[in-house]
């Protein structure tokens, strides 16, 4: 504060002092008028001096305020021009009205006045589509609020703060922050596990020297691949490796579609069983221990889907790469025996066994359920098969089952199953591993002990709290897996000819009469069932087609056309509603046509949903296609249900096929 303000004596006490002085002068004048005149003169002189001082003070004060105001305005102008942020005022028609010096430097121009903001900042085009005039700009979405955007100008990054009510835009340079953020994201840790998933099968018949040479050859290829993508590789065992890498390297691996999978398979193509790899990757977790657990889970997912593929878990995203080849059949029966003994113990510890299949059960699901029912009854454990109203695909099968009163009484409804379930009830889920696809998801939710027996490739959704999982995608059907379990679950297996027939029917349907997905184990299981009285003639009668259905199928096939030269595509006419079973049968029939390696049938179902059934002969992985559309299934047998119209489903399918063709090719 200036000194003249500090020295100033002011206030009401000054006025009161003069009034008191005047009163004293009047009193003195009463007694001595000469002395009063002198006092009055002195008081007047003092008053005049003080008034003059007050006037001088006010003049100095005005000059000081004016000078200070001028300095403030000048500094304010300099500050606005010199601030390390851009300021732009724009008009109602979104052209620049004024800019400070920094904003001009950003665009390498002294003045931006008259320039349209859309041309200066194309990244803000989406914002400019909204009306930004006036202090309360109202449009169909409501009143505009302050907006923050990240912009790029001449390879530098800026944060723009737009205040529509004032029509002003601020720009902060955040290039260093963005670079650091990108570097932080690129250098985040990712963990992977590489496994030779069929080493024993590939090295079968080799001596120690040949086996060691094979492992060294594959290890050398994996090592070169890891160096190419800047991955730290650590060998954990003869068939397992640990990968440490950053996010940038993981992105490069995903862009390459994990080419090492194809390289290893092609390098060992001369072997009786080519070597394949399975890779599990994890990224996005907060701790290394959690990343390790997720990497192992991803590897289990890849193995559960048949191997020869990579599974990448990045946050909420789960992606799969590879998986073009059929799952290699496992020659050893050790796993089947171990699973059978574990299942036997679980059954004996339970007060009841409930067997649950998927919605709209097929012959494979029902046949497998009957096999497990007999396994439980061998140990005098009460067992039931959960079944709602049969669908057309199992009508003939259920007619044969009704002839066996004891077997037919074992079928109960979902409501009955919920009533009889207890804490010690064992729930066995067959022919699916997704709780949402089971006939009654509440049973899966309430059950304390769950066993999963399935042959489909593992999907993202899985019953993770199952106490026992027998998921083998190499198997032709769930009935094949159950048949193997029956051979080990009891010393003296006793199944009726009807039971054996139902199990063999499930294998027959899923292998298209032993034409697809068959391995040596498939025929061994069929031989066991045939020895136990399976009636192939009865199976043929159950699988006979209705003449009217055959004609309907022919009507659908009339709409077929070829895409990519080897894929048959059928899209039915709008309003034409076809049962799911007929859609699937039509897709199967199309595979029998010349030069058709895969088929897709799109049609509306009676319930209003759009169904896509996909089939292939093994050269194309239709499961990957259906998974990208929200469905799933097997490498050569998959499906999805969508909402909308057939045309929309066709457009989406063609888009997915085009993406796969451009990235990795549709055919193996």
C-alpha cells in the first residue's frame, strides 16, 4: 500500500474533534472575545489546511487508481497473449473472431480471424454437428455443456475445452502426457504360456534321439519366433515355455495371427501326426500373479477347444487365433479311466444324480444321459434325466424309450428336478459346457457339485465351479465319451441293448453315419456298443426322414447360391418360418453337393428368431465364424440365433466372412 494512504488521518473522529474545538472556542469567546477570535482564526487555518490535504489526497488516489488500472489491463493483455495455452473466440457460424498469440503459433499463423473451425480442427467435426450458438443452446438432446476433446494438430496433441455458452475454445498442449500414456500402455506386462499339445502323439514310435531332435527343432523355431517379436522366452519343461512381453509385442503377435502355429504345423507335416502348439496369453490384470493365472486359464481354453490355437485374454476381451485343424485324437485311455473313477466316487457320495442336457436336446444328449443314468444305477444311486417336452429331432427316439417303462420313468421335468435337488445331489451336464444353454440354468446355479461331460470346443462361457470336467473336443460325440467312461466305471458293465442302441445312435448322428469327426476311438466305442446288443436297424428306423420334411428341405435348397466358390449359402424368403431341426438338416444336406466344403443356412424360426446353421467338412472352421456373430459350436458344426431379419443376418455373415478372408483366409 502507498505511504500517503498509511499517513492519512481520516474518519468520523476528525469531524467530532472539530465540533468539540468549535464548542470550546465559543465558550472561550464568552469570557474573552479577543482570545476567541484568535482561536477561531487558528481553527479555520487548521480546517483549511486539512481540506486542502484531503483534496490533494483524492487527486493522488485517482491518479494512482488510473495508473494501476492501466498497468493491470496492459499486463492482462500481455498475459493472455503470452499464456502457454491457446484461446479462440468463435462466432455463431463457427468462424474465428479472435485468437491469442499462442493459438496462432499452434496453426503457424499470426491471425486465425475468419477461418472456419471445421477446417482448422477436423477432429471436432462430430461436435460441430450440434448447434453451438447462444448462451442456452437447446437441441433434441438437451442443453449443451462444456466439452473436452483430444485433438491432433501437426503431430502434436492438444486438449480442447469448449464452452458453448461463451463461444470460447481453450487448447492445452498435452503431447508429452499423451506420449507418456502411450508408452505406459505399450510397456504394460503381458504373460503367455506356449505348450506342445501333442508331443507324445507326434513322437510316437521315435527313439530317444529322434524325439530329442524333434523337440530341439521345434524349440529352435519357437525361439526364433520369440526374438522376432521381442518376447522373452523361458523353457519350463520339454513341452512348455513361459513368455514375458509388453503390450506392444502382444499387439504385433495378434496382428501376425500367431503365425508360429502354422509354421510349426507345416514344419512337422511329414510326421504321422503333425506337431501343434497351444498358446495362452493374458494382459490387463493389475498384478503379475493374476496375469499368470489368466494365462493358464487362456491355455486351458485353447486346449479345451482342441489345441493348435492361441487364446488371448485382454481385460474383458477374449480372442482366439488359429484352430484351423481338427483336434488331434488322444491315443491314451488313461484320462478316461481317471475321469471314470473320479465320477464313480462322486456318484457313490451323492444321494441322487441328476443328468441335464442342453435346450432342444438332440439324440447325442439323450443317449449320453441314458449312459450316465445306467452308470449311477450300477452303484444303486437314484438317478434321473431332466427333460421337458421332446422336440421333433428326438420324437422317434422317445417312442422307443417309452417301450421301456423303467427307463421312461427316469425322465423328470425341470420343476420336479428343482424340488428333489439337495445339497448332496450330483448334477451332470452333458453335451454342453455353458450354463445358459442348459435346459434349466437354475439347476446349475443351485447345485453344489457339478460334473461336465462334453465334446464341443470350449467357449468363453464355461461352468467354472464344476468339480469334474471331461471336455474332449477330439471326440466325435458325447455318447463316445460316455461309452468310454462306462468301460472303466464298473468292473462288470451291464447295459441293455436299448441303452447301447441309444448311445450308438448318438455317435451315428454326430458323425453323419461315421463320415465326419471319426477316429480310432470312435470305432472302438461303436464296437463295444455293438457287442452289447446295439441294434443298427433300429437306429436306421429312428433316423428315417419324413417325406414332407424332405420336400420342404428341397424347397429350401432351391434358394442356395455359391460364395467364395466353395461355400453354399441359403437365405430363405421373408416370412418363411422353418423349425431349427430342418434348418440344421438342410445345412448337412448341402455338404453332400459337389465342390461344397462349407454351408450356411439362414432362416426365421417359428419363435421369431433368425437362425444360422453352419457346417463344414473340416477345411473351414465354422465355429470361429459363428463365435464372431455371438454363437458357437464345433469346428465343423456350429450355429447362432439372432434377432432381426434374414437380410440383416446375411449382411452380417458376409461381413464376418470377408474379415476372416482378408486376415487369415477362410480355408485351410
